């Protein structure tokens, strides 16, 4: 839906930044014509994997600029203290939840993936704080999703973030 709206506003394309996820563009034969044309219009591609950007150039004729970002904090550290990282991540998640507190009575849902780690005490602490701070608006994702469901979930989140970015740019 969002891609279709953006497709009919090509004058805005010069301001698009796309934070790429592999499921968004792998398997070109399965992608819509609108998506294929939109990829050609995008000027800025953000990803940790330069190979993904090269893939877009090869398969979709993308001509935009590559901007590297780190995908996970572990991508920028060669050595780190796991306990420090865990505590720091918990503090960051709690800080974000505190910023969302003022919206707890609004029509929102906050999805927080917690299935990626092996430390149950960390997940329990985030769930506890999330339920305390934003109550029933907090939805922890505690189990791995089926791949197709995960791709759909990330597509919806990505489209929402793009929409917010467009609103902010106007």
C-alpha cells in the first residue's frame, strides 16, 4: 500500500532513505512491478551489508548511494564484556519504554522482539518493565516467528517507519 502511494509521488523520491532488509528485495521474480520501479528511484540505501546494495544494483538497476550502518552493536566491537552489553541494552530499552510512557493511553502497540537471546533473565526484566510502564500496550515477542510471518512483520514495520519519515520530511 505505502509503496503504491509513493510510486505516484516520484518528485519525493530524491529524499527517500531505505533501511534495507534482505526479505524486502531477495527473489526479484516474486517482487511486484511497483517495488521494482521504486527501487530504481530510491537515492539512498542504508545497510550493513554492501553485498545487499550490490545485489540491488545487479537485479533491480538501483542507482542510489550506499550508506553503511551497523546492524547490531556487536558489529562495531571486536571485544566486549557481555555483562556490560546486556546491562547497557537493558538500560536503553527501559529508557525507550520510559519515553513511550506518555502514549500508554493512546491507540498504540509496542512490539519488542526478545526471542533472539539466550538470557531469560534479560527478557523477563524487559517484559516486567514494559508491562509496568506501558501496560497492555506492551507486546513482547518471546518466541521465534515462522520465517514467512517474520518477513511480513518486518515489512509492515519498515513501511510504517518510511511513512513516519515522509511525514517528518514534509
